[in-house]
């Protein structure tokens, strides 16, 4: 009996040793909360008490904020529909920190992929390039272009982090590329910065003034803490600076840069732009691709001016420089110029009034307006026809492209 108990005790001790090897040097209380991170689901109320986060209230606050931003753009504000954006990603050793799970760079790569797809969805006439900072040197990972897949594939292969970060080297590199952009293009830089310092070879203030003269709007999203030089850069160039609190906050911050921003007043000049609408080649045709400098078999696009072949749209012809687009790209850009009118939110007191006759179904899609408990759910009403629809359906319309 004693021998069996001893074997069980020894076996339990071996299992504990295995668990310790897996979890490293963490204490027991740390292992309990490492995966759950339950403190992130709490918020402080008006009386100072900690309560679970009300996701429904958070959802409605985001919806009302989007309505306010939409109503603010109802006025005639010139926007940059043809944008040339460089995403600068900090790959210094600070990006490997694990305060964001599983690491900062993993969270950045995940949401940069989402941002690139959303950016091209909302800005079909725009182009993106990626620059990385590693070992104090800035590298151009992808040239500016209109293919989301090429940018994402290149980024996923280069996620190693090492060395220090140099903000000045990144700005000098981006400034050299964006100076070649035509005057009608809106030049932007989005910097995802993880470090708390910058190791620069010269005076970064001169570089900031150079970016300002080049009409480059620089925005920064920090993942560590606020830095004066990043804030000064954004103030001088007309961009925005913010620091992410957690992963969901970082996603919200980066997606705010997907819609086209208002054009800077002193640089907002109307231009007429020559565009070509190329024809799609036959599936079995063989031609030399002007962008890859090699023969390709399959469908492509033929420039209407010089008859050169391009693989994808939108792009600029490598031979004659003509901007090549398709008619759906132009149509998808119109929803920024003519947005949906904001609907009026139906108050809860109005919904719960028994003397008020309410619709039971959405006028457009016939979706029920009642919650599972047969209680009225959040709804909005059209200011013209006074018909009601669910609030989530109207929010979907705000971000969906209308053709």
C-alpha cells in the first residue's frame, strides 16, 4: 500500500515537473491568468466599481461615432481619392515584446493584412507600399502598387525582429519614393511604431520639415507609449498620432486610416487626370508583361495608348505612364463623395411606449426588428420616408460599397 502511494506521489511530482518545463519560470498565479487575461474584460463605472464590459453599449457607441463622422462629411469636403500610402512597420527588437499576445509583431502582421484588404476595398484607385525598419536601417519591402496579395505575401515572409529603430531613415526613404508621385496623388505615411526611442544618423527635425514641404501626411500608431517626436511629426505634417491600449484598440485605430481623409487645405488643388480603360485580353493569349518583364500566358490588360500588357488594375502603364483603371473602380470611389444620409436613431423610450405603433419587420429586407424576447431591438428610421430598419443593417450600409 505504501509503495503504491509512493509511486503515485512520484508520478504526480513528475507531471508537475513537466508542467513547470512547459510554462517556464512563471508562478502558479501567473499561469492561471496568462491565457485568460480576464482583467481586460473589466471597466470602471461612474462610482469607481469594476464591472464587465458592456459589449452592446460599446457597439452602439461605435455606431453613433460613425454616424457623427458621416454627418460631418455631409458638407462639401474635398477628399483624397487617389492615395499613395506607405506603411512603415517597426521590426526592431521592441516589436518582439509579448505585452500583445502572442507578440507585438504577430498582432501587427495580422491587422496589417486586414487593413490592406480594407484599404483597397475602400480606395480602389489608390496604391500601397511597405517599408520596414530593422537594425537601424529602413528597407523597402514592396514597391508601391495596387495588388494586396503581393504586399501581404511579402510581409508574412519578413517578420524577424532585431536591432534598433530609426525613424529618420524611414522618413528619408519614404520621402524619396513619394516625391516621384504626381501632384494629384495624396501622399501618406502610416507608421506602426513599437520602440520607445529612435537611433538617427542626423537631425530628425530637418527630415520632418522636408516631409512637410513634400506634402506628405504622416500618421503614427504606437504600441508602447507616447513619444514626443512621433507627436511632433504628426502635428507638423497634418497626420494623427495615437497609442494602442490593446489588440482590439489597435485594430480600431488602424482601420480608421482606411477611408480617405480630408485633403489638406493648402495642398487641395483640383486636377484633371487622364485615365485609360484597358481591354481584357483573351485567356489563351501570350504576351510580354511590361511590369514583370517576362512572357506570360493568360488574361491580362492591354493599355489603350501604347498596347502594352499589364497584369492587374489599377496601375500605371510602365511604358507610357497612363493611369489604367476599370469603370467599377470609379463607381466604388463615388460612395465617398455621395455617402448615405445618416438615419435617425430610435430612442428606447419610443420603442417601449405601448401607445406607439411600431413596425415588426424591416421595410427593406423584412428582417424582424424584435429581439428573441419579443422586445424591440435597436433600430433607426429614414428621415425621408420614416421607415424603420435594424441599426446593424444601417451600419452595414455605411461601410458597404454601393454600385
